[in-house]
């Protein structure tokens, strides 16, 4: 009887413990997503979101990535978005201020940056949770506490604590479970919305709101987009490097050929997440406070996620963050320096031209990679406006959600495959292995 990879996953003790731990943390995360913060009337929320906010693009957007936690006003309603926003701010600060970059590169510097990120996340949570309380006050009969000040302080404390607990849960998955914890939590939130989105699509087809032929066309498009995303995620540009022989003491080192792998899209899904978070931060306040402030109301209408200007800004920011993040993580100067210090050289390239060559290769990869991300990011808007699909469905057909779903799935499968191979089991695929493509 052939080995079943699913059975093998639970035969390996280490892998079984990691999988069960990850499932347990995700269950806790989902329970927290339906636990309403103190002082809120759940029935009033249900009535409000079923009527008043139908078609509110921002609320639908936040609720989609939080797995319904936002419209529930749950303790995890902000999810990990404040943490991601703080990371963006710190990454920009490390580039702008060289002194901070030097501190980050020193021994223990990464721990300091992580501590700063957590502290900054607390402040961002407090600001965003305050905006949430203002938004809650605009919902009829939503607040059951008599003291507005007491409700705001309690809600800010609860939501901030919930976000920090969410981040801690993500870190626990990273260290003791399978996959990147923060990405897994976002993945779980998106997957949790799938059943209701599919149900809504079926209802609209049944009622004649959407043409069945359009559904078939979009499904075919979706399969093609997923295949393209997988191909892009796995593709690599390998730079050959030859290391000369050298004698250190009585031993000889070098004399080998290796390569530096550059992905087709070196920055991954990070530019899309950064760009979306960058635009959602002001949009959040504009939506919460817009009804009371005229210019914020205009800003909210201007930055509607399904609008033209929002998507134009999204494309520009994706290209910017793609170049920015690639320069931070794959600095050509540092790579060229490392090659020279280890006695390496790129065949056909002069040693003093290594940095220039690396920069040229990265530029050729970053521009098409960032434009590819931009196309994927605006697909939900195209599908929503062209085919009349609801946002809950169109967001699954592209954008951040699709990139996260595919990226997290590939990363998790790679980790599971590595653990199975390490314990002398067959991998998840019968032929070959989950690997990158050399382009």
C-alpha cells in the first residue's frame, strides 16, 4: 500500500505536535474573533451592519481580513493590522535615520527593533481603538454603558490587549507551529469568510442578480490567476558565483561554484500589504469620523477601495514599496561586498562591476514584479465593477487575499515537506518536490 502523505504527517511526532499546536492556536484566534468587547450590544450591531452599512467598502474590507471580527466588535477586531502599520513606520525610519539603522545592525539590534515595534503597536492600537469607540457611538443602541468615558477607556484597553494577544499568538505559531504566525492568522481570517462569500454568490445567482455565465468566466480567470501566482512565487533568477581557492592555516577553502537566488518578485507580498495598510490607516479615521467632519467625509469618498483614485494610489505605492523593500532586504552593495570578501566572483563580470551588475539584475526583476503585484491588487475592483460581483467574492479573485492565500499555502507546504523528508518520509508530492523554478 502506497504511503499516504496525510497519514505520514501525523506519524511524525514533531510534525504532528506542530500541526496540532497550530490548529489549537487558530481555534483560540477564531473564538476571540466572535467575543464582543464589553459594553457593546451584539443585537444592535447585527441590525446595523445588515442594513445601514451594506455596501460600505471599508467595513467590508476590514471585516474580510479580520474574519468577521470587525463587524462583531470583538476583542480581536483590529487583528494584526496595527502591528503591520508599525512595522512600515519603523522600516521607513531605519532608512531615513542612519543612526537607527546602525543600532539595528549591532549585536542585539534586532531585539531592540522588535521591542520598538511592540511599543509602537500599543500606541497605534490606542489611537485606532479610540477611533473605533467614536464609530461605535454613531451606531444606534450599540453602547449599553451609561458612561461614554468609561466605555471608551474599557474598549481601548480591551481592543489593544486583544491585538497584542493576537501578535503573541502569531509568534507562538512561528516558533512552535507551522508557517509564519502573523501570515497564518491573516490566512485564517480570509478562509473563515469563504463559506459566507460562496453562499452569497449562490444566492445572487439564484435571484438573477449575477449571470451564471459570468460566474463561469470569473472561475476560469481565478484558476488562471492562481496558476500564474504559483508560477511567479516559485520562479527564481539564479546568479552564478565562483569562489577561488584559498588556504587558511593547513586547510584549503573555496574552488566551488554556487549561485545567488533572486525571486522574480524579490519583495514577495510585502509591497501589497504595506500599500494596503498605508491607505487603510487614513481611510479608517475618515470612515469613523467622516459623518461629523466634512473634509474627512470627502476623504472617505475619495479613498473608497473600489474607486479609481484609491486604485491609482495603490499601484503607485506598490511599485514604491517594492523598490524600497528590495533595497532594504537585498542591498546590492552589501551582497557585492560579501562576495568579494569571500573570494567570489561572477563569471564574465569584473570584480569592481559586481555591485553595478547586481543592481541592474534587481532593477530588471523589481519593475515587472511590482507591476505584476499591482495588476493582481486591482483585479478585485475590476471584477467587482465589470461583472457586478460583491466585494466579499471579488476580493478572493485577486489582491492581497489571493497572494496571502497562495503564499502562506506554499510556505506551509514547503515546511511540512522539509520535516517529512528529514524523517525519511515521502513529501507531499509524488514526483519531484516543492521547489523554485530557475528562470
